[in-house]
């Protein structure tokens, strides 16, 4: 009986070692101190990434599309109505035609392979010069060429009498070319919309609508034309003074 009692008896409380383990397991653990150097470094990286993203976005928004002439672009203020460009208007004459010839002297210019690549041009069939550059032109000269074509068409009676004049022979009187010019000018005008305010004033009897005319004292922002024209003239391909390399289609004949 005593033997059974001694063998079946177990301690009612845990031993000292067990109690110590339980107490240690329930004790609050000490948190690791934050590494401020790493935190500051991460914050700096995030900050610089945000700043760089903002700069890239702003550069993309504020920078004009690529053109090799961007380096000379500068704006200036002008009154909308000026009297110093009358050399380009009026009845046809040798003086008027010479003024337009001078205005379009840099119609065709040379562009380097690098410039064509930056402009994302496909040069597979591009007209090339013997030295490896390409024949190109700035948009404004294309639009001026189209405007001059329409001017000459308006005075077709005059110019038809001067068909020995080379500038007349080079005009494409085909309606397809004419409508192309109209569309080109339309796109340019709408793309660079002039929002200057015009007024309307009477110049004679108010019973006749023809006696009204537009007037404006508005100021407009213009590109400095002399800077652009000087840049283009430096690389102008003047008529009869340059040759082009054979095109890719000659090889198929």
C-alpha cells in the first residue's frame, strides 16, 4: 500500500527550473532599436526618385518636339498689325517675285544622318546628297512655299504670260498639289492657333457690309524670324548649286 502511494505520487507544483522557464517566456521581449541610417537612406532614395520623375515629366511637357533648329528659337513680342511686311504683298512684279525668292532661299536644307535619326525618319528611300547628308526642309518653309504657290495661282493670268520664267515652270498647277497646299496651311494655322483678339470698325457707310474691316491692337508672341532664317541659310541647298545621289529605284531599271 505504501509502495503504491509512493510510486503514484507526483508534485502538484512545477519544479523551480520549469517555473523559471515559464516566467522567462512570459517576460516582455526587448524591441530592437531602429537603424536610423538605413531609414534616412531609404527616404533619400525615395525623395530623389520623386524629384527625378517630376523633372522628367516637366522636361517632356515644357520642351518642344525635336528639331535641329531648336537651338536658335527665341520668342519676341509684336503688335499684330505691322506695316513692315508689305514687300510680300501687292500686284505681281519682278520686285515682288524677288522678295518671295529670297524668302524661300532656304526652302531645301541639308540634314545629317544623326538629325534624321533623332527625328525618327525612315531613310530607306530618302533623297540623299553625295556626302551622305539628306535633303530636308523646315515646316515653315514648306508652308511659305505653299502660300507662294497659291499667290501665283491667284494671279495666274499674269504668270501664264511668263511661262519662260523658271519660277513659273516650277509651279505645280495640278489641283491635287493646290489642295495639298491648302490642307498644309490649314493644319499649321490650327496647330499654332493665333488667339489674338480682333475688333471690327466702320470705314465708310454702315449700310454696306464691305465697309467694315478688322483691326487689332493685340500683341502676339512670334518666333524671331531672322534667327531661324539665318540658321537655315547656313545649310541651304540653293537651286542649281547641289546634286543628289542616285535613288534606290534606279537600280531596278
